[in-house]
């Protein structure tokens, strides 16, 4: 699955709208919901590996060639 930037933006906007309706300090809730949104966004990334690494009977060497989607 590829990264959905507009989905993250919409989720952040919804969190901010919800926070405006709070009568008490909701910093903890805001931080928790924002970190959850970012965590879900990052975990939705797909790594496309195109080559460049080698491990012939030893440590992995070389340059990673790829991208995030």
C-alpha cells in the first residue's frame, strides 16, 4: 500500500477540529491521536527494493537502491 498524504492531512484536520470543542485541556489526547495518525501513515508505506545490496557469506554491503511509496 502506498502512502496516503491526503488521508493523513484529513485525519490531522479532524483531530484539530475535535480539540476545538474540548472544554478542558486535551493536550494528552491530542498528542496520542496525532502520534497514532503519524504511526499509521508511516506503517502504510511500501518499500520498493530495486537492488544494490550484497551479502555473499558476510555482512551486507553496498548501497540500497529503492524508494518509498
